[in-house]
């Protein structure tokens, strides 16, 4: 419902799918502001991690401010009001920027570029072990240029500093732009199958859509304000308690409540629970069988450890199970949509005057043939890039053959389940190849290339592919032209990667990566290169026990999918299993359980009517947590101090 004070002249303007060019300029300016905010909040003062959750804190808060300002403009000067297309384009551009500038991408990439030559020493022998394998166009070798970066009180704008950083910055920017574009073109192929044919739920986009589609209705809803207020009170108390220790804090974040001391139960480890409000809110929009599977398989994983201890197993290879599970979960959608993808293939290879299929791609972001050519061309560029860096052709092929199914699985989980976070620790193509082939077969150069690629797959928490597909989902729901939405995202990627490098280097030369910055930049450098040192100093043979873990995870995921497809009554979904293997939902399983229980009760006793009535309450839980989390982050930046983080 639109505001009654609108003149009829501007009603159509507010819902148009056309994106105006001055909105792109506003979006680009906000990219700079958000990149700075993400750096300061995450890596300098290390408060709320703005880009670790699936729904980015900074993007939602920016959209909230735009919507509120726009409501005022609609009343005062409606001709200058932003349309839905404008709001969602800006939001999606900021999301794309955040996949690059966030902790789980740039916070890991910079250490890979600068750490080895700064911390190489006679004791660790890094220069002898792998220094000669690190290309000068991908890493910074000049120790003098790195001194100011780590110590601070220096400037990026010194000739030697700029010369040291320019080659790796441009090289990595090219790589990121090409890879992000390839992933977006893969989404073009997937979009219609998942949105229109399978009708996946996309829980992550529920809050942005509710805020910007009918803002007047959303902000007048009492249920929403009830959820918002409850969370705001909790976060205000905890924020003050963080600054003033005399104020007791409410234990909503992940905390241990106990641990068994007797064998085999002690193998379970600590028992942790959490009450993260935004997780309770997000999982409310996940289908019940999926949210049930998430917390159920978390408990099964704990019991699996107990069983392994009872029978004397040294390891149950949980992380290896995760590798196999994610590969299978990425391949399953290809099989499920095989008929549709075959139609796309026929569309691509058909002659213009002799179409082999009636499949229509006129509403897609680009034609399927264009997408296919872009994917092929992009992959050729990626392959050439890493072969030039030193990677063997056969290793490069194996690496990306493993990488793309893993990323596809993550994208599927976001579209179908909408997990609040997906932390895939050790689900790494490089580590997988070391497990299956051993280090000697791969050789030191390929192992070094795996290390440079480590930022891509250390956690996958800010992988762009799920966010890109969610951008297309928003475009579909809001009536925005897909081509223009894609253009906005591509522009944000190109500008965002360059802006992010600039802001990170500008700030860290002033503050010092090992000086005032409290984040994990230095630690991530040690983690990245200590692993490489271990591979080179202690060579590994193929590990058949770990391979059995990979195989079991792969086969069990296929089994769960088969049972789910064959039997309607089967309650367990493979998505729950893949999300809880490895690090999984360890921090949030109890909040997921609470959300599942509340939704089950509401549907059982109130039906769909009560579900629709209470849905704004759960949106309020999300918005309240995000708003206060962002406000505490901004307070920390303003007063140059760490503040309470609502997540992590």
C-alpha cells in the first residue's frame, strides 16, 4: 500500500523497474563509505563482524537509512523520491562490495599478499622454502615498503610503497573481477530453474524485500516493533555492559553451559548454546523440515564423536565428511534440473532460424549463449592466470573442478535454507588435493599456489555467488529489469575491488596492521603460511582414512537426497547435514532449534493465518539486532574503541 499523500503522478515512478543513472552514482559513493566502515568495524576495532553472517549487517543498515530518508522525501518532495528499483539496486551494489571488502575476503587476501616477506626469518626459512615460488606480481617483496604498512604512522602515497603494491593490487583485482563475473553468469543459468521451476524460498531476502517494498506498512506493524524493541533492549544492555563491566550482560551469545568428564561422553566436547535474535528471526522463514534437519544433525554429529570414542577410533574425519558432503550437495541440483539444463544447452547450440527448443531467455540478465561464452572465456582467463603464476595445468583443472561444486552447494543452501552463516572450515580444494594425492605429487609450486588461493575458501562466508542470485531474486520480486540489476552488480564489483584495496592500504599505512588494528590480519597471515610451511617441511602421503571420510560424506548426502525425493514422509534433508559438518552451525544450533520450535508451534495451533501475522515479529528480531549491532560498530569507530558485537 502506498502513502496516501503521494500524488498520482508519482505512484508509478515508485515501483518502476527502470534504474536511473544518478542512482548508480549514489550507489558508488555508498560503496566507498561502506568499504571504510567494514574495514574499521571488522579489522581495526574488531567489533560486530559486519559481513560474516549471510545477510550483511552494513547492507541492511544502509538500506534501512535509505528507506527512512525516502519516506520523508515522499512526503516533502515526491518527485525526488527513490523507487523500489533504486533502493534495491543500491542495496545489491553494497552487498557485492561487501563480498570483497569483508573480513572473510580482503581480511584474508591482504595477509596472503604481504605476510611472507615481512615475517620470513632464518628460523622459519620461508625464503628458502617457498619465497622463490611467490610471483612478484601477486605478492609484495619489498620489506621496506611493508614496514610502514605493519607499523603505521606512514603513508601509502610514497613512490616506493605505490610501486610495491601496484602489481599485486591490479593482478588480484583482475582475478576477482573475472571470478565474480563467472559466478554471476553461472547464476544466469541457474536463475529460472531455482526461482520459477523449483520455487526455492530464498529466506535471506525476506527482510530487505519487506523493508523497501511496502515501507509504510512495514514500519507501522506492531508485531515488528515488538520484536525490534525486545532485541534493542538486550543489545543496549549488553553494549553498555561491554563498556562498563559493572553492568551485567545478558547471555545471548554463544556460551558453554557444561561438559561431560567421563569417557566416551567427554569426546562430545563443550556443550554450547546461544540465543542470537537475528538467527531466530532468519530461520523462521526456513521450511520446517530444513530447520529441523540443521539442529538434528548437529546433535547427531556430537553423538558420532561419542560413538567414535567408545569404539576406539582416533578420528571420525568430520571435516573430511564436510568436503564430500558439499561436493555432493553442489552436484545434486545439476542432476535435479538436468532436463532444464539440457534445454539450455540446446538453446545455446541452436541456429537462429532453426531453434531446437522453445525455452525463452528474453527476460534473463543476458542470453544463455552469451552467458556460456562468458563462462568459458572467464575460465580460460582464470586458468591462464594461475598457469602464469606457476600452477600446473592438471592441478589447476582439478582445483577448479572441486571449487565450483562446493560454491554451487553453498549457493543452493542459501536459496533453499537461508542459513544465518555458512562456515566451511577446511572445505578447501587445495587441502582436498593434498589429502588425495599427497604433497610430493603436487610439488612445492602448486602447494604455494594453493596458499595464495586460501582466502577464497577459508570459510566461504562472503562468497559472492549466493548474494548474486539473491540479487536476481530481489529483482524478480520487485519488478526490476534483470539486465540493469546485473549491470549494477558488475559495476559494484569492478569499482568495489579497487576501492577496497585503496581504503585498506590507506588506513593500514596510517594505523598499522600490527599496530592499532585489532583484527586478524597478522594472525591470518600466520595461519596461511604456517600451513604451507607444514606441507613443505613434513611431506604428506595420500591419506586413505581421510579419503574414506570424504567418500562417506559424499555418499551419505546422496542417500539423504534419494530418501527425500522418494518418500514424502522422510523428515531429514541433506542441507541440514552439510551445514552441520565441519564447523557448521556450532555457534548457532540452539538458536536454530528455538526458531524451529516457535514456528512449529505457531503453525500447529494457529495455522498459516497466525504465521503470516507473526512473521513481522521475527523480521523485527533481525532488524533490531542488525540496527543495534551497526550502531555499536559506528560508535566504536567514532570514539576509536572496541564495542559490543552482536555476532561472533
